[in-house]
C-alpha cells in the first residue's frame, strides 16, 4: 500500500512538472509579417495581410502548440499602385474572394507536430477562412525569437472559386491558380 502511494505521488508530481513546463509566448503582431502570392495564367500578384494576434506554446525549447488570428480586412496589394491597386484590393475583400465585411478574421490552430532536425517542425493545423475549416500541413523553423514558414493554401476548399481553372471551363488566360502562398515571419 505504501508503494502505491509513493507511485501515485510520483506520478502526480511528474504530471504537475510537465504541465508547468509549458510556456505560452505571445507573438508580436506589429513586428511579424505575412506576405501572400497569388498566381494566374498571365502572371502573379503579391501583397500583405496583418496578424491580429497569436501565440506559440513551448515545452522547454520544443514547440508544442500555436494559434493565430489574421485580420483579413488588412489585405493589401504591394505589386500595383493607384487605381489598379485599389481595384484588386476591393475585389479580394469582396464576397467572391475573402468577404471581409462578413469574415473579418481567419484563424490557424496547430493540432499535431512532427519534430525534424535543425529546429524544424512539420505542423498539422486547422485553418479557418470564411467559416470553413480544413487541415493544412507545412514546415516551420523556430530560431531564437523568430519562426518562419511557407504555407500553401487551396482557396477552393474555403469556397473561394472565382476564376478557378479546376472548377470552370473555358477561362483561358483569365484562370487563377487555386493555390496561394503565405510567407510568414513570426517575431516573439
């Protein structure tokens, strides 16, 4: 009986130590950057979108969690100027793209991790855009107070079908790639 009490006490102590070892680190949204690239048959467009808030969770130095909210109303085009820039930004905010009047934010929540070498992790996360949630998989590199990732997203999984060559026939040079890429730098 005394042995069972000792084992139970040891397990409780171990669980308590493990739980307290996790540390949530707030990401500095003002220093972090999200750049996007969308491609079409005749070229590409580039821009930015702002991180509203986010956090990474560490167990010691090991990444074990993360969650982020992106301000979709901040979407901006950086490769155009003047009227062309305003027109594309307006279209990206419209209902046939991100519908930012109704869906002001998007969310990313880390679910599973596979540690690799050199502070790199393969992340399995739930991404929610326009109230639709799908899994995305990407690698993230954590070094010092910065985490970087390239995330490829299939917009059609979130109901964004405008000029999708995989959905509509006969678009010719008006077709837009289903995938867009986010290049993310998180500073914490």
